[in-house]
């Protein structure tokens, strides 16, 4: 189960990051401006986040593995279609359908894993699952850059659609573990059965959940904007040849190490405080701010590539812990909905805005180098929210306040 779902997560992010790897080629081929380029990612994210609550509720009430398989087939077919459409408008539509498929998968897969593994090892399990994020993102840059430069951007989309179809059928054959199978207390029992409004009402009353997601949204704004624009920034502003492939290689190593280390650290300190996952996420994100500034301001390739490596390592360290915390602070029968609400919030206030905002700022100021400086500001905001929330949560627990 972990192998199949992690493989799907890898393909998920490979598909997403083919776009920034080939967007300069798309811009020249279709004669687009930076705002239109940013819209390709924003359109996908908007559909993804809007449909996530729907699939989250379905994931708490229907067969989860069947929904995952359905979603993967939809996004794979949409990715293949992205490689054959003749106009920008049609390309935009295919990227929106990718969002439909990923909404079904992304909100449900972590909930399945949480019921398949005990809380004591969940941080490490989630770190393995989310290690596919930097590896898949790196492969998106590498495959998109290599295939795009040799055979064109359309072939890059066609190639990345193939593994998703294969993994979709494997996902459909997975068992769907019983909700709450790990014997955890069900504080929201019956909420899923009462309907969508009861579930999301209960989540909004969960202050720890709300504050955690608020910090996650700020971090997603930063990461999403940088992920889309970094290869273009390095190519245009630093004149770095093969920027997509280089960024992909750097992120593959640093992201993998950071994600696995973050999950291990969260599990290692959980006996001291249940909010260890939040502390790890906040501290590592805060440490990433200065290295991100250096990465965006330095002109020496040795300096900014080293800074990119350090930033990616620190930023990805929060991926496993923060998602582990989210499933831990809600009841088992609400986990898919909680992940769906998280998806909606982090994309609505995060990477649905940042790619097109950075593109618009670049057009307005005529400087992509100036526009990307919004990234470390958002990263610092997310770190601040997480650290303050962890401090508040620990103080509340010591006072015995429910």
C-alpha cells in the first residue's frame, strides 16, 4: 500500500512540475506573457482546491481506493491531452481536468495511510509518502527539461501520462482499511454521517487545526510560487543553461533528505510534546528564510545553488510532520475531509495566488528578480504562525485546558 500510494504521489508531482520545466518553450510557441504562464498553474490549483472538499466528503463515506483509481485515470488522460491541444485556451482546460483527478487522489491517500499505520510510526510513514514530493518535482523538471529540449514540450506531457495509468489499476486493487482501525479516540464520531456541514463545522471549531492550516497556506504560497518560477528565474535572470534540469537534481537530493529527516525528527520528539511535528515544521521553515533570500539575490552560481540546496532541505523537512499533525488532531472518520479542507485552504490562499501574482508583478515591474522576493516574506509568515501555535498549544496542554 505504501509503495503504490508513494509511487502515485511521485507521478502526481512529476506531472505538476513538467509545466514550469517547459513553460519558457510554451511561452515562445504560443506567444504568451508571464501572466498567462502563471495562469496555467493557477487554473489547475483552483479546480484542485474547489473539488477537494467534495472528494474529501466522498472519501469519508465511500470506497477510498476506488476513488483514488478514478482520480488517477482522469489526471493521466488530461495530462496526455495537454500534449496534443493546439491553443492556449484548450491547454488551460486540460490543466483544469488534471486538477479534477488530483483532487480525488490527494485528499484521500493520506487518510488511507493513517488507518493502515499506527500513530507511533505515522511520522516516518508520511515522510516516505511525502518524499515523493521532491523526487517527483525533480523528475518533472528533469523529464520536462530533457524531453522538452530534444523532442518538444508536447512529448513531455505525453510521456508523463503513461505511469499514472498503470498505477491507477494497482491502486484499485488495494484494500481499503477500516476507518479508525488503529484504535484512536474518535472525537468527532458521527460527523461524517451527519453531512458535509457537520464535518466542516467541527473542523472550524478545532483551533489547532485552523492555525496549523493557516501556517501551511503561507508556506504553500512561498513554495508554490518559487517552484513555478525558479527555473525561469535562473534562466532569464542568471542565464543558467539547463536551469530546469539543475534545479531538479538539486531538489531531488535535498528534498529527499529533508523530508525523511523531518519525519524522523517529528517522531523522535513526540514523547516530549505531541506538537513536536509543529515545532519541527516551524523551526525548519524559519531557518529556510535567510538561505532563500541568498538564493534569490546571489549572482555567483556556486553560492545560489548551495543556497537553493539548503532552502529545499529545510522547507521539505516540514512536509511529513505537518501532514502527520493534521491527521492526528482530527477524528478518524473526518480525516479525508480534514485533508480536503487543508487542500482548499492552502491552495486558495497559497499557490493558487503566488504563480500568477509573481507573473503579474514581473510584468508590472519588468523584473522577475524583484517579483520573486515575495517568497521569503511568505515563508517567514508561515514559520511564525507554526511556532506561535506550537508554543500556545504546549502552554494550553500544561494548564490542562481541553
